[in-house]
C-alpha cells in the first residue's frame, strides 16, 4: 500500500502536520535541521515501530510532550483505504490502531506498509556488521513468508533459555542434561530459521543481480547466505563442540543469530574490495531487489524513504535508481537540500506523479499546486 495522507504531532521539531501525498515522488526540500528527515523518521516509526536515527524514543518526542502521534491513510488498487495510527509515549509504550480498532501487534502495520530506507549511512548495509544484513534479511523475509516472524521468535526464546542454562552451569547451579534438553529445542527452531532464510536469499539473488546490472553494469557482486556455523558441519555437532567455550563465556556462539548475508566481489569480501561509493550503489541494489521480490511474491509495493538524496547517490546512479523505483510503481518520500533540486533533475521517471514540499523551521508547506 502507499501513503495517501500523513499527519504528525509532537515529532521532534516538526509543527503539527497534515499533508496529502502522491503515488509517485514526494520531495521535501529544506536546510539542515529544518525537520524534513523527521518526517521520514515518523513514517518509519509507523511502519516499523522504531526510529532509524535513535533507540531512545524520548529523543523523537517533542520537548514538553508526553507522546508523539503518527496517523496515515493507506491506499492501493486492491482494497479500500486503511486508516492506521501510532501513539508512542516516553516510556516506550505504544498504542496502534487500524481503522480505529486497537491492534496489539506492531507488525500488523509493517505488513500493510513495507518500507525501504536509503540513508546517508546506507553503505553500512554492505560495509557494516552482519547484524545490519540480518535485519535487512529478516524484514524482507517477514513480508514474503507469514511463518517467519514466529519462527525467529521461537528460536530466540530457545536461545535465551540455553544461555540461562550456560550461566547456571558456570556457577554450578545446573546440570549438563539441562543443557542437552534446551539444545534440542535450539537445533529444531534453528533448522526452521535456516531453511526460511536460505530459501529467501536464493530467491533474492536474481533480483539483486538484475538491479545491480541496471545501476552499475560493470560491477559484479555475489550474494550468498552464511548460516552462522561452519559450512558442511551439522548444527547440532557445532553446538556440542562449542559447549566448553559457551559455558566459559555464558553465551551461545554458533547459530542463526550469527548468520550473515555474504557479499563477494571476484571471490573477495565486498567490505574489503568496494569503495564507499560503490557500497552505496550495492546497498541501493539490495533495497531495489527486496522491493522487487516482495512485489513478485505478494503483489505489495514498497514505499522508499530516501534521506539527503544528493549525498546518498551521484546523479547518474540516482537517475537509474529512481527509474527502477518508478518502473515498479513504488512511492518515494525523499529529502534534499535546496541546492539539489531533486524533482527538476531526477523526477522525469515519475512524470506528473510528483509533489514538492518546503520544510522550514519545522513547518511543512506544499510548494506548488497538487498534481494527481
């Protein structure tokens, strides 16, 4: 679904906001600190339940307010409009409503509104820690495989219990048979997570190759899944072999919680081979690939949140990227500075499906007459 209408209150320095958005390219222009990134952050909060800038919700809530609120009307061609809202308090308690009815699961909004983010630190998806790639992988998996979220939760619960027993063993308060019991549960749940992730990466890989060829025809990057324990070794054996170390340190080492989505260039790790600019292009191709796979598997079109577009990709890559997004029929919310007129220079792929907003000192105003 796409965002047809957006309302914010008490989000950072943004004044109370109510705007209508087009299905194509929505550009927020303003200087540093104007509040334009906070608008994207609020959409991310609504869709994912968390900020992409901070883990501290108090930093997102406007000074003097007890809670922030984000409301939206979502539309697509297959169903009636859906009203969604999120209120989040300083104690991190969230209230979610869908069509006015309370919703216990934050993931219910995420299922309606798949988002892809391109941020100035976007290269970290390629150059950063495996946790970045696991998060990317699991969110994509969530949108195409209904069982994935519960499978991950089952594995994490079993893993936590094994870690509790490991620490108890270290203190002499448990016996090895307790460890064996929980290891059986860890191995069983890990097998489900591993199968789902491995299948997902195999399905994502051709989309990635296709999108990377569009963005950077001379760049070849291999994508494969590494499960979090040595290749060719059964996980149960890897877990048993790791017991002495795990007991000593009180934490489980091998397993899906240490998996990675490996990227290689000519057989070498991408992080050791690519420049930061090239890594941004590869990360952009991954986002496009995930959106393409979600669309093919479910029919859902992603919303792209692009912050500081002039800094994220150079103009040739930005043109190719936005052309690919437009071809998929996806919506874009993008921020840029006045010095980089995104709509004029890069918006041709969206034709008249564009809307421009000026953001100044937290106030957002449409900059030109609306075009449908």
